[in-house]
C-alpha cells in the first residue's frame, strides 16, 4: 500500500477509505473505545493505519478526551431570518440539555466557513450544525475525522454518509407553490433565484419544472431568471436587493408573466418592491409566492403567500438527535430528517381567468 508524501499528512478519513469503513469506526479502534467493533475490522484498521503511516494528531486526542459542552453553528448570513429560525430551534433544545450554542456567520464566503470549521475543532466543540456555502466537503470531512459530529442543513456538495442531513422537502415545496399558482389560473410562471449553487435551490427549480410538465405547460431555461452575483452587502440586504434586480430583469424580457416563484421570502419581498417601483401591481398584474414563511412575509405589502419550511422545527429535531446520539455514545449519522412544507396563503397571489 503506497504511503502519502510526508507533506501530505494521513488523516483518519484516509485510513477509513482504505480499510473500507467509516471514520467513526477508525476513531473507535485507534482510541481503544469500548464501542463494539468486530475483531476482523479492528485488525484491518490497525494494519491499514500502519501501512499508511498514520500518526494521530494531537487535536484528535483532544477531541476524544476533552469535549466542550457547546454546539457550533455556522450559517451563511444573519440577513435572512430563516437562518435565525434554525438557530432559535437549536438554541431551545440545546439550552434545555445544558449545551451552549456558539454561532458564526460565513458571510457566504467558503474560505471563512472552512476557517470556522477548523476553529470548532481547535475549540474542542464536537457538535457542529452547518448551513454550508462551500462546494467542497473537505473541511467538514477533516472535522469528522478528528472525532466531531455534524448536521448539515444545506450544502453545495453531495450528502456525506457520516453526517445527519436535515432539511425541508424542497422539491415538494416547489410542487406545492407551482400547483397553487396553476390552480389560480396562472400559466406563464417565472422562477426567480439566486445562483443555483446549492442542491436545495436545484430541487426547488426541479419541483417547479416537474409540475409545469405534468400540466403540459412550457417552462424552459428562459423562465429561470438568475441573479448575477451572490455576496452579503454592508448596507441593505443582499437577498432583498437581488429581488429588486431580478424583478426588473424579468420585466425587461419579451415574455410576459402572470406569476413569479421566488427562491425565498427575502427575495420575494425584494421582487414585490421592484415590481411596484416599476409600476406593476401585485397581485393584480403579477402574483408572487415565496418559500420559508419568515416573519417579514406577513409584514410585506401585500402580505406574502409562501410555503412554510419550518426552520425552527428542523433545528429542534436535528439538535435533539445530535445530543441524544452524543450522550449515548452512538453514531446516528447517515440519517436524514425532513419536515413537510405547508402552503400559507395571503394576499400576494390573485386568481386570474383564462
């Protein structure tokens, strides 16, 4: 078995891949944990570690022996209240169980997210709740290899086997939104979105496309209008701002729409503002529907029809599972929890006659 170069340090996940097991199993064997591992697997892990030249990292020993009673949370931004809803759900369960939430925002910057994940490791925080903007899972895998446990709410990278995946049914949510618009007589529907860099965003577009096809309605790439940039701003709100940009971009196209599906409520609120600023009435001229059901949805003018994704409940359920597993010394990764979306009808969608 070929060893890595000296400058390319072997980590637990390398041993796990070569031995054909999970990083958690490798960690248990190398730390002489009481957790049951078969004799054959134990021997395979030890032999693989020797052949690869694995030497334990001091931080990994710390992670296994001096665990902080904290839960690390990394979100993309404080600007979108949906992430605050997730944090509130986490905090309610964590505080009841004696854990202290520590919250970081990556400001939609993958490099900053990676730094914070490493900080969690160095601070000996063994439970991480992550809304990722990174297109690589390497930083998270290294955290897991060091003995950490993680829950991922959304990411740009494919789901990992060794994490708890927690999300709303994004595909189903988009089906609900699209079906509702069609039931109100709409046939010319546009989907306005930030860059489709995360699987949750693709799922929403796919759900819309699926329903339109089921009804024999046209829905092509021109009907998916995408923001030209994605970055937090020092002044104002990024998603609200791009909602205004997207509204005007849509109005500049030759095709005319009677309804808009927005990627989320913050963008939907910006779309409404952009339409009104351009002299378009909502919902009389164009109807608008969003996703999340953040508090701002009920404060918009008109009040926003949306699909509730229950960030608060997702945060609660995920935290309960993570803490239960950690305290029981069990591995409940490779599990997916999901919350059913719910249509919330308000005033931003109007029925039209064909």
